[in-house]
């Protein structure tokens, strides 16, 4: 797993409790911390590797099916 280097500071992320728990569960399955997973996602987003429009469309489909994380 890619390691995040550099100075770290605490930040706040506003999500529902159920979504946070679903994220922690997935992170545990991948054997990383939720902070590490969020850090990697933010790094990918900053590098323009993440297409938010595509993600929103996929999430809308999952929620329409009733299978979205944190529902």
C-alpha cells in the first residue's frame, strides 16, 4: 500500500455516522486506516485522477438501487 509522507495535521470531514462506519469497515478490509484511505483519495483528487461527475453518477445509481454505503 502506498505510504503517505510529510507532516500531518488534523482536519475535519463532515459525513454521516453510518457513512463513516462504512468507510472504516472498508478501510479495515483493505488493512489501512480510514485516515490513510481519505488521504489517498484526496491526493488522487488533487492530481485530477478522480472524476467527481462520474462518481456522483455511480453513487446516484447505488442509492436508487438502495445499495449506497451509509444508507
